[in-house]
């Protein structure tokens, strides 16, 4: 019975939690890509 309750709670709260994390993950990915592009273009350490 407890496993079913946890599964229902996870499915109910999962989308709300993930929707908050997606912009952060996209922003971090964009920063890594930009840093790699600067390193490739100019050499050195890039942006960070």
C-alpha cells in the first residue's frame, strides 16, 4: 500500500518539479556550449 501511495505522489509532483529544473538545465547547457565555442575559437580557458 505504501509503494502505491509513493508512486502516486511521485507522478503527481514530478512534472511540477521537472518544469522548474528544465530552464536551469537548458541555461547550463547553453553556457557549456558557449564556453566550448570560445575555447575552440580563441584558445585559452574560454569564458569560465
